[in-house]
């Protein structure tokens, strides 16, 4: 019988497991249940694909995402693995053929949507299958969908306990890339995984560089970021509203970017066409709401940009985690301002969720604000949120690369808080700053605020500096946003000791945006070249062109042929024989037989064209 190590090498083309992969695989192969928390790009799919190939019968993979099923099955078929999926995208004839393959025992992996799995007809089919050919395992992907506190709650996931009840001897493996401690507990409870062994990998994504920029014409900031660091890369730009998605995509297109919109308001045909182009072409920028992304298995997304604040740290972590799944350098860039805070709070509080849910969501939003304003290492801040310690600075975030100055803002904070109090705790930032700067605007005069003791006391700071003070005081919890007063600011309990002079306040000093832009452009150009030694290398371009040619012939996305990381290794090692090609990561036996000669020819042609090394 083959070993897990042989399957890893011969089928998937990798020399060794990463992290906890081998322990998970061997636990499930032996029949144990498992809960796997592993970051995006950490290799979760191998944790159930290899056991499914080693155990008798078919492995059933429950996935909520049609696009992910298609991608996974395409990739497995290229590896020579018999796999299929069942979901609403198949017509009746195609679905019947899959059922025939199931009944003939021809499949090793079957991906199925939870809605179809839970039908009595399908459960009866599984019972017959279990008796005749056997079921190797149940893999429950995106397991956080079971949690009502999670950001991707799917009610049908709650019913998946039936798998344990009707098939008690079949091992189950639940997998997710995003679950804080409460969500983890709920997964265990809802899926009856109390006896499952938990495998929790580090949440760190060391290849992602996190950056947060203050909004100052966000479109122009995005344009500068793309031109400086990602002139021809694929990436995702997230916006909060459908309207902003449409406008941003149109604007980027006008600027010469290959940008497409994606949101739930588009018709299904347009969404599918845009998603297909993003997956199957190079250098496409998808501008989207959070409706796009979960389960998009495109490993060479080189950046994720946020033009609006996400709802939570979990949402931010999962959305930015779609960058750099291949382990190569990637960027997570976000522009945010106090207006984002107000609009996000307004959206959360105006929803139909129960009060308890709203409180939880506001706490999650506050944690994200703390992340935005933090002067600490971004990687450390994210990991602390998920209950994980991270020692040492990452050298891969803005705060580590460009340490932020702090200043004793105690007196300024007292002025800002006092102004909130004296104006009645119902006005927004712009009005409060006018009062502090001593501006006699019609609104200031209307309410008589030029008579207040706080009128004009803040003239030593600029309007931009006061805006920074208020933004940070909100993020730190000294001030709350009163939605009943249309976004007016009011004092929180934490403001009391500051106003009484019992507590100091230190805030980050916002850098000069012009100076920081030039520093960042210089550093970005020097240190963030995605593929060491690639750039405009003729061999690199030839390898990508050959991959695209083969992908079009096969009708699959380019990364299903080979990941960028595999092409980088070919570029650096320049194999000259099939044996040497077989030592490249990601080149299993099936792919070596299909594509080995074609890529060796590219390497040879490039060597001849360049006159050798």
C-alpha cells in the first residue's frame, strides 16, 4: 500500500509535508476525526485529499462554493485523480454521469454542496455507497460557516451533524482558515466534534506585507499603489457598496487597468463571466464587495486592497488572506478614515440582527479600528487577536518598516474631549474641529458655540492634526459614535480619567504623506519584486506564455497547470532532463508526463536564444 509520503511526491509533486500536514493526514487515514485550523495557503486541501486517496471508498467533500469545487476538481484531474462535483451548475446529463461514476465506484473524491448533501435522496445514496464501496471520509470545508457569529454563516451547515449520526464509523475532518476562539467552540459543538483532535496552525502569513494608509483621495492612493508595486499583477480591490464597486471598476478601466466589477446585484451570467476571466487570465483586477472571494482558489493574487473598512478582524484576515496563497510575496493595502468608522457603525446598528449580535459585531469592529491605529507590528496585532503569540517584529508591515512616531497628546485629548462635552455630545468631527480652531461658521453661530470655553483653544494644531486626534480617540475607545445623533460623537467612560488629568494619552503622529510616499515607492521597488530574479526575464515570460497556452488547450486556469512558485523554481533551477523536472516542487508524475517535455523545450529555447548562462 502507498504511504502518505509517496502520494505527496508522486501525485502532488512535493518532497515534504509542511507544518502539521503529515500528522493530520495520518490521523485521518487511521480513522480519526479532526478539526483543522490552518491559514489560507497553508495546504488545507492536502489534509483531506491524501487521506481520501489512501482510504478505501470515496471521499465526500462538503463545500459551499461552486467556483471552489470546479477549481479543485480541475486541479485533481490534471494530477490524474478521479474527482467530480455535484452542484447547481451541472445540467441534468452531466449530473447523471456523475451519479453513474459514483455507483460504479470510479471516484476517489466527490465535492458536493451542503444543500444537495442534506436531501434524503442523497443521504440514501450515501448509505448504499457506504455498504457497497465504502465512504473514505467526510471533509467539511469552510467549517466556520456553521457559526452564527461568523462572517459567512450558512444555516444549512448546522444540519451536517447528520453525517456523524448516520455514518458514525466514517472519519470527519472539518477545516477553516478563520476562526477565533468562540467560533472554534461553536464549530465543535454544532458539528459534534468534541472527540475530534484539534490541529491549530499559526495564523501568521509571513509573505503578506500589511499596510494601512489614511484616506486622502483614496482612488489616487490606490492608483499610486498599483503603479508602484503591481503594474501587471492580478489582485482584488474590496469596496463596501455595490455602487462604489461599479464606479471604482469603471474608473480603473479608464486609467488603463484590466478591471472588472463583482457584487451580488449583478446578474449571474455577468458575475460568472467576470469571475471566469479573473481566474483564467493574467493581470485582471477584480473590484468587489465581500460577495467575491471565499473559496477563490487563485494562488497568484499578488495584492488585496481595501478602499473601505471591513466589518471585523476576521473579515479583514480572511479577505487579505486571498493574496499570496502560493507563498510568494504579496501585499495587503487598506485606506481608511473616520468616515469609514461612522458608516460601518451605521450599517451594523441599522440591521435587523438581535441586540446581542450587534454588540458582538461592534466589538469586532472596534478590534479592527485598534489594528488600524496601532503602532505595533501588524502581524503581531493580528495574531494576538486570534490568541497567538508572535515574538519579534515581522519586518513585513508598515509599522515595522517605517516606525511611527508617537507624541504626548494628553492636553490635546483633554481639549478634544472637553469640546465633545461642551457642545452637547451630538456633533460630528468637522463641527468640533471648527469650534476648536475658532471658526465662526454659520453652524457654530447657529448653536452659539462661539461662546464656549473651548472655542479657539485648539489653534496650535491644524485641521488635519485634529482629525487625526479624533480618529485615534474613537479607535482607542475614549469617544463613541452615537448613531441616533447621526454620527455625532459622545464621551465613553474611558474619557473620565483623561479629563481629570489622571491618565496620559499618547497618539501616533501621522507622517507627511508626500515624504512617506517617496520612501515607500523607493522601498517597494527595491524589496517587493515578487519573484526573485524574474522581472522581465525572457525565460520567465516564456514560461508564463507556455502555461497560458496549455491552460487554454486544457480549458483550465493557468495555475491549474503550474503555480507561479513552480515556474519560479523552473526559472531558477533550469532543469534539462525529465528527472530534473520531476524534482521541481508541484510537478507530480501525471503533470511530468503531460507537460514536462513542453517546459523543458521552453528552457532549452531560452538558453539557446540567450546563448546559455
